[in-house]
């Protein structure tokens, strides 16, 4: 099981890095290096684990109702189809695939409603 390593000088996370000082590519070492200071150490194991999380499109549309109170989001006069409230916040989100179009999400500003829709 992989674990995190921390810098012994500044306590920041150490990141895997290839030691490129050896010109022979087959004999290069795996190092863990700090991005904040010059500290680095040789890795005990030459294996690097990479965990990529891919979200399904249905998971991307789950929004928090509190977004309607976010003062940094732009607002528009748009009638909610559920409660008839005249104001909504909106933001853009793009899917993970290149062929997916940019989607505009709306959230009703009526805190009792919180209806979400997109166009």
C-alpha cells in the first residue's frame, strides 16, 4: 500500500521525481523531492502508483443548494419552473470529453426551492 512521504526539513509533501543525473536511462533512480525546498531522498521502491478518479456524467450534475447564496456567482433574471422565483445563479461547466459541449447550470435563488437545471 502506498503512503505519503514528507520533507524532513519543511514538512511539505514529497513528490516522485526521476533522477536525471545519470545519462543511462535504464539506470536512473526514483527520488522523492520537496517542491518547497531542495530536499530529496532516494525511493525504497521503484514503483509509482497513480490513481485516477473518473466521474460519471451523472455525478457531475450533483450540486450543493448553498450555491444559490454564493456571492461570487453571477445572477440572472430567469423564472424557476418549479416555484416561479425570478432569480437564479448560473455557472459554466465542461464535461470531461472533448466532444461534450459547455453546459450552463442554473440554481434557483429561492432557498426553499433550490431547483437545478441546465441548458
